[in-house]
C-alpha cells in the first residue's frame, strides 16, 4: 500500500520538476489559461449534445412504433374484409355443389359446373377493382372455369403450394411475377360442409395499391420510409410511394439480421438499429401482421434525426472558438508581463558567461542544456558557468603544457618506428634495391640483390655493375647511371646477365636520382624486379600455343606458321615443297576397344615413327585426333616423296605394342606440291585433304597424289550434296522393288525395296553415287525413314490385294543406327500405328553393324524382334564373317553376297563357299537368300544345295510397283486393272 503513494509522488515530481520545466514559463501560463477557459464550455457542450441526441432517438422510436402499429392494424382489417368476402363465396351451396359436379359429374354436368363457377366469380368479385386475378381450383389445383383445365401461372402455382404446406384455411403470401415485381395473393381452402373434406381452393390476386393507400393515411416525417416485407422470401412487397414499381427489391441485410435476432426472443413488435450497405446507420420499427409472414417496417436514417442536435453542436463549437481566441489574447498578455523580465536577466548572465570563456560541460545531466529548461533554470545554469570559468582557465594551461611534452615524446618514437619500418621493408623486399654513388660504385645492397647475384654484402659493396654482376650489358647499366646523375631524371630498362650457374637472368631496373638540399644529385637508387619466372612462363605459354601437348609435335597453329614460312622462302629454280596429310586408318576401333589411354600411347608412338621417316629440316605436325601433316621443303625430285610415303606406310603398318595387347593400323596419305598444284596455301591444304580421301577410298594403307580430277570430283560431290538436300522435299525419290523368288516353288514371295533418285536435270542417279553422300551429311536418316514408310504402305496394298503373307525388305545403314538412337523404336511404332504385322517387313543390316559396340545394337535389334520384324544379314561373307554374332543375335535370313554367286558355274571355291554358307545357316535355323543370280546355271546350283530364296537379274531388275505387280501376279494384276478401269468408266458416265 505504501508503494502507491510513492509512485504517485514520483510521477508528480517528474511532471512538475522535469517535464514541465522543459517548457518556458510563458508557454505554460498560456496553456493553463486556455484550458481553464475552454474546459467548462467543452464539458457542458458534450453533455447537451448527448442528451439532445438521446431524446430525439427516443421520440423517433415511440413515433415509429405507433406508425407501424397503426399500419399493421389497418392492413389486418383489410385482409379480414377480403377473407370475409371469400368465405361467403366458398361456403355457399352453389360453389360447393358446382365443385362436387366438376369432380364426379358427367361431362355435361362438369361443363355446366364450370360455367356456373365462372359466373359466381364474376358476380362476387367482378366489380371489385382491387382483385387483379381470381381462380377456383379443384383439389388437384386445376382451374375450374370455362377454359377447362387451363394452366396456372408459375407464381400462382408456387403460392398455392406454400398454402397447402401450411395446412391453413386462409393463407396470405407473395410471389414474383417474372418482371421484377411482387404480386400479393390469398389462398382460401374450400371445405365440404358435410364431410369436412377439401374440395378445392379459391385464389385471389390482390393489387398492391389496395394496401399501399393505407400508408397515405399515416403521417410520417421527412426521410422516413415505410414498406411491407415478406419474411419468407426477404422481399419488399408493398411500398408507400409506388407499389408496382418498387416491389421485389431486397431490404438491407442488416435489417433482416436484426429482425431475425429479435424474432428469436419472441417479441411481436420491436425496434432495431442497423447499418446500410454504404455504412450509414438507420433506425427501424417493425411489426408482424398476425397470421402471415408479412412485416410492416418503418426506417429512418440517424443522420436525419440528429440534424437539430448537430445545429446545437455547431453553436457550442462557435462559442468555444470565440472563448479560445479571447483566452489566448488574455493568456499571452499576462504571461508576457511575468516572463519578459526573467528572459532579459537570463540573457545578460549568458553574455557575461561567454565573456568569461566558460565551456559547456558535455557530461552535464539531462535537462541542464540551454533550451531544455525554463527561464529560472537557464538563469541558474549561467551562474554555475561563471563559477567554473576560472577553474577551466587554470586547467587548460596545465593541459597545454602536458600535451607539448607528450607530442615531443611521440614524435621521436614515430621517427624511430618509421626508420625500422623502412629498413624492414627494404631488407625483406623481393625486389633488388641498390644505391650507387656518382662514380657508379655500389654503396648499399639489400639481401634480395645479394641472393640474386649469389654474393655476400661485402662482395657487392664498392663494385661497379661491370664488376658485379658483369656481363656485356653491364657497361650499358653504368652509362644509364651516369645519364641519371647528370640529368637528374629517372630511367628504367631491362638488364640481362648470366648468373654464376650459367643460367640467364633478367631484371627490370628503375633508377631514381637522390638529391641534397641544394638540388645536387648525390647518389642514385636502383630498384630491380626479377623477370626470370615470367620469361619461363611466357616460354611455357608459347609452347602450349604452338605444340601438341600429347606428342610434342607442332600443332595446327605452328603448322600454319611453318607452312607460310617455307612457302615464302626464295628457292633455287626447280625446287618444290611437298605437303603430306596423314590419317590413321582404324584408329577409332583401337580407341573404342582398348580405351583412350591406349589410344594416346598409339598416337605418341605413331608420331615418333612418322618423325623417323623424314629429315631434320622437315616439319611433322599433329592437327588433332588421328591426323598428321608433314612439310617437305627444298625437293629436287618426286622419287624421294614416294620413298618417304612408302616408308611412313610401312612403319605405321607395323604392330603397336599397347600393354598386353597388340594393335594394327594403317595410314592413308595424301600428297600435293607447292606451287605446282596450288599457290594459295588454303587451296594447297584442301588438295592434300582430297588426295588423302582418295587414298582412303582406294582401300587405305596407301598414298595418293593430288590430281585436278580430284578437284572436279570434289566439286561434283558438293553440287550433288546440295541437290540431295532438296531431293526429299522435292519428291525426287522413287522406291523400286526387286523380286525374291522361292526356289522350291518358283513363286515371288518377297521383295527388296531399293531407292532411286530421279534428278530433274541429271536423270536417274545410282544409289552408289548418293548413298555415301547421304551417310556423310546425315540425310540418310530422313531418307531411310521415308523408304521404310513407303515400303510399309506398299506391303499393306499387296498383302490386301494379292498375297496375304507378302514381305518387303528394307536396308538400314549403320550410319542411321549411330546417328539416330530412336530409329528402331520409331519404325516399330509406325508399323503398329498402321496396323501392320511385323512379318510384313524385314530389315537388312550389314555384318559390320553387329560389331559396333557403341551403337548398343543388341537393344535396338531386340526392339525389332519384339515387334515381329524380320532381320537379314546383307552381303554375308564380305565383312568380318564372325560366326559368334550368328549365335548372339536373333537373325532370320542370311543373304549371300553377289561376289560369291557370279562365278558359280566355273569357280569351284565359290561353289564350296556357297554350299557351306547354306549348310551353316540351316544348322542355325536360318533361311538363305542368294543375291546376284543372273543365269539358270546359278539358279540350278543354288536350288541343288538347298538355298531357300534367290534374287537377281535372272528374275527381274528393280522395277516400279505397277510393273512389279504384273511380274509377280500377272492375272490378278490384270483383273484388278480391269476392275479399276470399269469403275473409272462408270464414274465418267455418271
């Protein structure tokens, strides 16, 4: 308990002694006068405003409740009037009798009953203008009038349905008429007076104006809205202003929530406040009409009620502002009379303290700084500053004396430290530093100089550069020192000399003159930086840029430099320069089989063998991969070139020992002469490249001289390649088919698809001329896909028209497999999409493809096997002829190459080979196809040894599809042609 008064006391002291003291007295007096003048006005104004607003709201609530009560009572009376009229009608004997006849009478009685009921409705309600529509319904809710069983409107149907759900004699409700307005209706149940069973319903649709006129009899204030709300659908059904045009709208959501909340408490009539959609506040009185879901609502905006209260508030504000202005004037007048003398006294004391030289204490407590206290506080502070002035003067003099002594001591220590730092820097610098006098004698040298010169300090001092380190450039060094002494300007140069170990040294030296106070040069300072490491680094970079890292031979860059250098040398008449381009044959197979490490060893050994075959003056270079070049300058004859080329071929054909294995390669060498074949070096290199490819195409392991015909052939290949790129889009290819005959029956049961190029200018081009170009350029992939699709479509046609098990073979190049990993899957998918069985197509591959490990041929052929596609080994016996792959791979056919079939009639060796191939294939479960059968003797021999199929010019050359059909199925083809002709004639006749 004692802590509370203590805290209050501390708070009071803080406010009065600290916080308020930071404000000047005049401002505090002004604030006090203003607060005392305005506080009573503000309090009384707020009380008056609150009381007036409360009274107005209370009166509005009483008035609104009376209004809705009166309106509810009047509407209830009019509803009772309509119910009374309807009861007289439905309880009359005529209505009940007519309903009974309409329900169970004869057709005539039913017709008379409907006419009678129509007359009753007209008699009873025909002159009533507030009844808009009227219906008499049977118990199935069908209209009983002269329009027998007419259809009720949808809104009336929903009204009758709600009345039946309520199970009441009389039901009042509303429904939308489909155009955004609400109609009012009453449903009166018609009950048999004797059996108390419901016979039907009387439906009366009442005009909303009949009820809205009640609102005109009620006195409402400005801004008051009164309307009737149907709680079942939360729709406004009657308004006071225009009932027909403003019904069907949704009331404010806040009003609906307030009515629902009060309904939960059981009140019949109530008063509510709610917020509109725009956020404006409203007051509402409402009352339910008994026996219905209708609610009479009267709303008014709070803003309308508080207009008068706001006028009172404005008057209070005006009085308050007048009082504020008057109080400010009086407060300023009184405060000025009190604070002006105090401010003048504080100013004079302040000026006196400044004259005395007193300093403001930076460590003074908070609240003592000028401008943070009132006039009395600042006056006390100035007196305190004057007292401290003399003490500060004495203390300042003592501090000056002490600082002078300290400055002298620190300066001496700084000079000593700088001297040590300079000596440490010079003695530990990696650069050589030496000082020479005017006679070029060395008077100082740092340890780096002695280490570079490999001498002691005693040996270095007193000597000229010509004496140590010496050398031919030392005299130049002394000359530069003399020039710097005489001119007084700095100089720099590179000094080269030989060290005691004989290794060449190089330093970049900068010489700077040192002058005395009179400006005379007394000595020079030489600072040198060792460049030996940089020179070695530059030599390494040059070697890496110009020599092959693997073999140590000149690389492509050095080769071009040497070639330009040799071509630019003046030579004796008749002397020429030869250029050899060497490509290692089968190096890729060694690299893939034994690995790249063994391949590198082979390249190193090959470079040594090539270098051993030429002169010291010749240049052997490696261009990259397995390509080497040899520059042979100063040649007197071509016989030496031929001898060197043969020697290189012989050396490279010798076995290479690669670890535990031996590898065999060969070389294809192209030779060209400068300037005989070309004077341009780029053209010369192209000539050597063409000659090398000529040697490779001629069988490898040989050399070839460049001839002009090679250039012509290269240009022809270039033009042919350009034409080949547009041949497929230009539809210049045609697929021909060569028959494959079953030797046992003599019937054509298969065909091989062979591509032909119908060039628009050159005519038909043989596959031997363009297939290799397609493989080199990668065009073989789209061309092969096109041939395969054509063969599949042709197989579909022939199997459907002529032979249901006919098969077409398609050749697949090894290049296609290497360049397109998805080839096999794509062909299999295409066959499946076309709905063709795998047996309709066979794929022909070469023996070399089966040995390419990098192509993953196992997986790719397995894709064909899963699709049911047959696989043939083409040109069997001409490749590696490894029998292992016949067991490893699932092969269907072996095709004996034409080279074994050509001389069967006279060559017994070929006969033995063919017979052995047939026997071998049959033992392995394979079928045999013989290619190149041209004579009957060849056919008879092959049939005798058990060969299954034959193919060759004996039967037919490759022909277009229509000629093939006449050849294979002459009768069926003629019959199909006649049928097509008849169809064409009939279509023309039509």
